[in-house]
C-alpha cells in the first residue's frame, strides 16, 4: 500500500481541493472495507481530443539531474540582503519498529503535515502523522477530543470521529503534535505503544519518482509524495503558510498544477507504445510509461494547455519499484518551487 494511493483516494471524497490527515485515515478505512467486501475500485483518466505529441522520458536506476545554475546577483547596497529560508520536504522523523508494527519512512508531506504508513506484516493498520510546532490539526465537524494519559510526560488526547474511528494525538518534544490513527484494528494500547516509541530526528529527504525541469514561473510546491505532486501559486503558498493549519480554505483552488503517476490499471493510456495525448478540457496530458505498467498525468487548473504541455515534456519518471532511482523532492524541480518561509 502506498500512502500516495490514499492521498488520491481521499481527494475523491474530501471538500474540493482540501485534504487533511483525517481524510487519509478515512480513505484507508474505506479501502479496507472494500477489500473485505471483495471488490476494488479503478479510477479512469478521461481524455478528449488529442493535441500534439509531447514525449516523456524514463530515468535509469541511477538518475542524473540537470544542473540548475543560479545567475550571479548584483548587490547595490553596502550589505547584501539575506536570502529568505525556504521550506524543505525533509521529514523530521524516520521509520521505526515497535511491538510487531512497522512504521514506514514518511512517504507524503504538505506544508502542514508529514505522514507515514503503519503496517503489521503486509497489512495496513494505520497512519502516523506529524504536525510542526505552531501548526494546528485540520479539524472536522463532529469530532470529539478527550484528555487521556500523557505520552512521554506530555499531554495527549483521544480523538473520536462521528464514524467511530479513533486517533491518539499527543504533544511532541519540539512543541508540535503527533497523531496515530487506526485504519484497521489498532487498539488504544497499540496506538499508545506506537506513540511512545516515536522519536524526532534523523529524518531522510522525501523521495519521488517524478522530476521536471519546467514548472510555470510563480508556482510553488504544496504537497509531495512518491508519485503525486501539487503546485500552487506563490501567493496561495504564502496564504497557506500563514494559516493556522497550513491548509487552504475550503473551496476550489483557481490555479494549480498537478503531476502524478498512476498504476497502469488506473490510467486511461497504459500502453506505453501509444503516443501521448493532450486535451484542452482540463487541461491534461497523459501517456503510458515503463512498459505500460504506469501512466504519467499532468493536469492544470487556470493554466493554459501550452504550459501544461511544456511541463509534461520536461517530466522524467523513475520506476516506483526501484527506490534507488528516486530523487529527493527538494532537488526534483527548479529551486524556485520551494516556498519561502517568513
């Protein structure tokens, strides 16, 4: 199970373009219910008239990235201005094991949270999420929070949803918050055991299978995972970073770029021998890659098709089954896409 799959599934039922950790948890529970019922769902990418034929390259296992050269700056004052710090898609923790549970390395990040899957054997059991200091959890209606015994001497709460699902939320050593959520049968004791074993530090850069040398000017990376990326405008990214939960307000984002990799069975064009297709109805570009096992999709909201095609033509794809070929998210795109921190 890939956390990026839950990201996409959660978006299908979440309010337009808004996504919190609780949506991921709900998506995990829905997936489990469907599995037990013995059926699965497939998403189709609807593509209209073909326009042009841009190409998508796939990277070898050891990928080389083009060098992005910064132009020298001319300083007109006696003292050069300090460069603003930028957001880094490097988690503050790494995976670990406790009591038969495997907490994977983080696989998804937004400007507001980082998440990792909790597995037992080959079964998904839950999601561990971490919120940075000062960032509030995205709260949903009908959720109750009940104080419970501290975790590592710090305050903790049991969060119960209207659906009956539970999560354990606790304060971290750096002032942030951790959250263990059950998507299957994690007991309260299991959640507490996982929370108590959590430690900050030693995080490794988040990796992705998707890189691109062209991103529209003025766009910033908002969320990232191994197979799914979302970009918003610089103004929207600044607005998100300034909000208490580092999420955008409910509603449709008027300008956004998405790059994603879907399994061949979910994509509309799994045959990698076919020409790529683009449509102004979206706009969208898509093509089967990696022998038809995967489909790369680039879509835009409030972006011209010509710009979407430029992004699509610059995308390179690494095999999702070969993590050694993946690229750190911070290095996968032109450096300007990392939002500035005020």
